[in-house]
C-alpha cells in the first residue's frame, strides 16, 4: 500500500517560532510537493522538488523554505511562523507529473498563535 | 479572475440522486484534467483523470471535458452517503509540472 506520511497531524506554535513539517514517501517517487489548503482558496503550491537537493518555488513560497536531502523525505520549514501561516499543509508525491496522480499525505494542521 | 473556479457548495442531495459537479477555467493551455476526492481530515485522492476533451466513465463516475467552453464536469450516478466528501478539480498544462486546483465543492449525500 503506497504511503505518504506527514509526521505531525496537529501543531500549535507561537509567532516567531521555527516550524518543521516533515513528509516521507515510500514509493521511490522523484517528485514531491508541498501545498497549503485554505477554505475558498483550494490547494496552493508552496514548493516542489523533482530530485534530491533540487527545489522549485511554487505560487506562494514567501515565508517558507524546503529541504530534500534524501529522495524519500521532503521537509517544509517556516523560519519565523506568523499567524497568516495558520493553515492545513499537504505533502504529495508522484513518479510522473504527467499521469495526473498525486499521492497525498493526511495533512498537517498548523495553528500559529 | 481565478485560474480555476468551482462552486464551493455545500451541496446536499438525497441518496440515489445524480450529482453534477463543475469547474470552469481560464487557461487554454490546460491539457490534463483531474478530479480528486477529499474526505474530512484526509488528504485528497485521485478519482478521475482525463486528457484533453471528451468523456471518461468509471463505474458510477463520469468525467467530461469541454475545452471549447473551458468547462469540466464530474457526474456521480446513484449517489451514496459514502460519496459525501469535498471534490476538487485540478488541471495541468502539457509542459508544466504544477497542478492547479479549484477550491473544492463540499458534497453531502443524505440517507
């Protein structure tokens, strides 16, 4: 059974804290993505990675960074969390971006106070 | 104008009804069209995938793409309470790696 695992389902952090969201996939996929999901706005791409140590900015990269040191792991980092980063964060992976099939994790709901 | 528009609902229907979910889009370069289903507190999962225009059927689900009108639809026949979820349309150009998602329509099928 294919799996994308997000380490934290629920987090509460304070403004200014550094936040790490981790994602691990067991499907040997080259491509990994971080999205945030907000009501009425849908999924918006923060960053994606098509190979180890490679990363590309998505539509809303400001305030975020990513790390991909190993193929199976893609981390999202909030250097200094702000209240407007309160959201649901979804990690996804795919072997081939032209198949349309993204495999998603269950999400990490982050609240920044 | 948003790149992909979708009525957020919520949409409530009785069990057994035919459900029609729709998205419109503005980018004529979109070639790949997808529908994802997202249950509460879960990540989205791919339901249907179509390339370019036409229809695709899978069991109770039918996806339609009308590129001339920039309009895609998902039909659910004989809807079941287990179909209650948020349905997200997604699109992709032939050259891009990014998937562009609609905001999702929340569907409730009442027993």
